[in-house]
């Protein structure tokens, strides 16, 4: 990649990026409240499941499809990937969180970049058929910035894991060193999730993490909660 694309990927992976991911835990809060995650080992096992069963087979497939479509200037294909990702995401909180983060990223990028496809996509987002999921927006943004699709997928996984590790530090007695150890140990899982997503089309998005979906539904009805999901 060019230096500009590399720097753009660093910016998009930075927790300083104002897209609101610090407000979500993607079900982790409920896992902890139900005493299903008590320590760093439990957390690492759960994050591995997320990567292998949800992020890889769904978000990364959508990201790849959006990246390819944006590279070709095909807005309709971007929107199809967006629609499909929402269709296979069962938890209402997850859908809403992905839309909110996607909307913030898209708004930020349209302010920073003069890209016709990005503007056209932004005009479509918000209608009944184009939700603007974060993974899809990220696929479009990275494609237009010249970030290679594999690097975009790695970036997506890294951001997801670091976001949940940040949530875990507020919910568990998890120190910075323990969080960095989990991030390091999950590298092979991230790589495997990225590789396994490469041969899937949007009709092959097959996330399967039933317990995650069940606890996410419980979280929607929780009387007290720190995170939006």
C-alpha cells in the first residue's frame, strides 16, 4: 500500500476515531452479569468464538463484498452487501449498534473526503433498504483509500477485539497487561477468520453463535446496563 493508505488504515484502527464503539459490548456485559465470563481465560475464549462464528462469517464477508464493489464503483452491490448483513444479524441491539457506528464513520468520511461514491452511498443510507452497517462502510472507505482488502479485514478484527477489551476493562478486573496478552494470543484466530472469509460470497454469510444471540436478547430487557449492546 502507499504511505497515504497505510496512514489511513492506522487512523481507522485508532480508538481515537469518533464512531462510538466505546458504548457497545456486543453482549459481553450480559455474559459477565450471568457469570459466564469471570476472568481473562473466559474472555479470550468468548472473543475467539465471536471472531470465528460471527465476525468472520458475516462482517468480514460483507466488508469484502463492499470493498470489491466500491473498487468497481458499483453502488448497488455495496447496498446488497449492506442489506444481507442486516438480514443475517439476529440481535436487534447488534443491528442498531452497527448502524450507529456505520453512520458516524460515513458522516466523518464524507466530511474528510471528496468521493462521489461515498456521497452517493451516504444519500442511500437511512432508507428502508440501506442500513449503513459499520463493516460495509469500512469496506467502502478502505477501498476508496487504497487499503488492501486483507488489511481492511485485519483492521476490522483488530478494532472489534480492542473495543471489547476496552469494555472488559470496565466490567472486569482486567489489567492492561492481561488485555494486551489476550490481543496477542488472538492473532492466529484473527488471521484464520480473515482467511476463511475470503472464499465466501454475500449469500454465504453464515454467522452461528446461538448463545451470543440469546444473551443479546436478554440484554435488551436488562433493567440496568452500562453499554448500549
